[in-house]
C-alpha cells in the first residue's frame, strides 16, 4: 500500500472502530514515510469527522464516539516517539471543565477527546471546578475558548458565575465561551451571555472549529 492508501486505511479503521488495524496501519504509514502531522490531519481528524457525522445521523451512538476517540488517542501515543521534540501545531487552545458542584464528566471528557482529535490543545480542569479556577486557567494559559459543562439543573448557575468572574477579571472579551450538558439549552446560553451552545460533543467541536478557522 502507498503512503496515501495507508493514511486512508488508518482513517477507515477509526470509522470502523478497529483498534488493531489502526495500530497496524499507523506503524506501516510511518515506515512508508508519513509524518505524525499527516497522520493526525488526514487520518485521525478526518476519521473523527466521519464518526461525528454518523453520530448526528443516528448511525453511531455515544459508545461509538468514545471508542473512536480512544482509538485516536492510542494512535497519538504511537506517534509520540516520532515527534523528536517537535510539537504538533495546534489550531487553538481550549480550557474546559465541569462547573462547581457537578461531578459528572463523561460528556466533558468526550468533548475534550474530540477537541484534541480536531487539533486543539486542551487544558482539562476536571469536574467540580469553581469560577476562580477557570479564571486562573485563562490567565495562565491564554486560551481562545472556555468550555463549561453541567449535567445538573442546580449547577447551571455556576456557568453564569464563571462568566461574571471572567468579566470581573477583565478577561471575558479575550475568550469565546461555549457551554453544554444535559441541563443546558441554547436559550440559557444566550441568557447568561455565553457565545455558543453545543447540544452534543460533535456540535460543540464544530462550533469551536468555526470560531478558529472561520469554516
């Protein structure tokens, strides 16, 4: 198989949720002269995009999204020794976390995983994150985007608190804010002054990419 055929085969193995083939083709692609950057751009990113479309079409479900994301992470681990200290160029940086009082992080973890596959640098603050920790991360990391998740209705107010804290720190106009989670709606996002709302992980990642790339 040629290099391009192998890159396509890695992509297809992600779409087909085939761990073994993805690893096999990744090693063969590297032997054939493919760079880690090519594998991330052509294979992982394109594969995750196809998986995302299948999810939106109800052909795939949450479990398939998770498996595809894990395969992407495994391929990235294989690529690490080949990077030779060169950092893969990222398109943007996202600080993400589940808000204070909420310990649910499965949805947030899927979004983080998919953002990484879409070439973002992700700073994951975890769950039960207070506003001041978001503010501190924005000061230190200077991200393009802040992502917040809430599963519980009672913790939704914390999203507003984070936005207010960013305003008080003079940082609100330096970042885009996107929110999501089972408790959240587009109307709520608008009411608290968020820039965007992701109904699911695929939509959330698409919005983030549009903000950075304009497409």
